[in-house]
C-alpha cells in the first residue's frame, strides 16, 4: 500500500485530504507539529510528503535540509502548499525533492491529480461543474449550490461546516440548503442523499434544524420516503423557511436576513484567514485565471535529437518540472523571454547553428538561467569552450535520465 505523509496545520485541509486518499486505499500519516515531521518520515518512509509552508518557512526549510542529508529520505518527493512566492524562490526548492508547489488557496482537483501521478495510483475525481457557497447569519448557515452536485465539494462541505460551527462556537446551528438554481430528478438522488448526509454528520445539526429551498418536486418526494430525514422541511419560499428558524430575540425581520448578503456569492479569497481555503480549477468563476498547476521549475530543452529530447522531457516531468522542447536554436530564440525558464538544457550540436554560438548569445543577456550542455561530442576543446562561455556543467550523451535531472538540481542549488 502506498503511503503519504501530510504535514499541515489546517484541520479542514488535512482531514479532507486524508478522507479522499484513504478512500483510494492509500495509507495516510498525519503530523501537525513541525518537530514530528522528520521522525514520522524516517519511521514510515512514505512515497510522498505533502508539506504546508508558512510565510516564515524557517522550520520547513530546516526539515527539508535534514531530509536531503538522510540517504533513506533524500529521494522522497515533496508537494508543498504555501503562500505566493516568486519564481526563483519556488525553483530553489527543487533541490529538496519538491516536485510541486501549490499556492493557497489550493485548487484541490489539480493537487489531487498530482498526488495520483506521484504515487502511481489512478485517483478518481468528480468533475461535475458546481458552485458551492456558504454564508452565516447568527446561528443560521446558508449552503447554496448551483450548476450541479459535485461529490468532492459536497465531501468538503462537511469539514467546512464543522469548522464554522466550532470556530464560531455556534450553539444549535441551523442550516438552509439552497437548491433553487438546480433542476433535480431521481437521477440526482444518490448525490442529494450524500449532500444531506454530510450536513447531518456535522456536530449539533439535527434533521429538524435543516431546511431545503428547492423548486423540485423530487426533493420533497425523497424527503417523505426517507426515514433518516424525518423532520427536514422543504419549501420553495425562503421567507417561510426563515420564519421557522429565526430567533425573534435577535431579529424579527426576516427581510433583513435575505438582503444581508445571503444570496450574494462570497467565494473564499486569499485574505480569508479563517481556514485553509480550497478551490477547484474546474470552477467556472476561475476559468479566466491561470491554473495553479504547482510547477516548481520550467525547463527549456534545445536538442535536435528527438529521441534524446523526449527522454529528457519525461525524466524532468517525472520530477515535477514543466518542459518545452525546441529542435533548433532559432526556434528557441524566437520564443525566449527573460524569466520564462529556470533552466536550459542545450545540445552543442543543434542542427541550425552551433550550440556554442547560442550559448554565447544567451550569456550576453541579463538574468539568463543556468545552462547545462548535454551533447554527444566529448572533444576536450569543445567542452572547454562551452564551460568558458558560461555553461554550468557539461554532460556527455547518453546518460541515464535521472543523472541529468540530479545534475540539474545540483546546478539550481549552487545558483543560490
């Protein structure tokens, strides 16, 4: 059984991720204290470490330094979740075995996909379009769903609701599930039950405290025929539901509740310090954003030998990098921009011009990333010229792909 060590201080994120991975038959080891990470890593030797990194990342860096100094742990891949950092800072983490860095708020579907790729376990993921939003007013929590019923988001809902109830110390919480933007039929029954069950699984929430706002006759029929849902009321009138729930000692005007931001989407933002915000790349509201793929380093491979270039690409991508292959120097220079790549792998024998000439051209530019020569020629004169022209190292083809990757990480390490 594959093992994943999760070192994260956010209960919502940690518990949700554990549930998902356990369902996929992956053994999950949890740790909350930084001082325990190294011990649990050595004791369990996981296939992957998921590490939360704070703004002040001193403790996390100390752990990563200890990891690469341990021969048993040096090759364990690491995925990091953390605050926004510049490209150079993220690329510098590659030397520790960090293969992905996901900025918070995490797009969970992309994170989950990356985990599956690393541990070589195909992980299932519901991709149904869905917007799920939560609002709270006193002891009433409004759960609004639109577009569809996504099981991943519904599973996360239980943890989010429990967190709100605990953090806000809500006594006798009441929940209104708003489904007015969904056309539901018996086909949705399985997911609808999953939704209600996750709400009822939260501490202090009882069926009589749950109301459903829906226009679907099917919802009412399902509630009537389900003994576990006795006491849950459904209506197509929000005012009526609120009248049944509102504490008149706090407010006697349900109109105030309706107009007080209840029906306005309030998607979690990066400034939300209340919890580990978790998003999905498939959310329609984020379609215009650049997906947070978690890429740590971007590598340009300039090589006319297609077989060699493809082998290098596969090796780097398995280490978490994003690779772009160029079959000629002219093609590379056409698309080259400062800051676009963290590393360049260059064949000195590229087809359209000498790699040496390209190397010299790049070194005249400011902020050129490290360049590694990977070529079939082993002539001493060419090697000396390449190193004199600014190449960080020279590797003679063919090498085992992991040798090229490890040498590249070493070069990135020495860049600091």
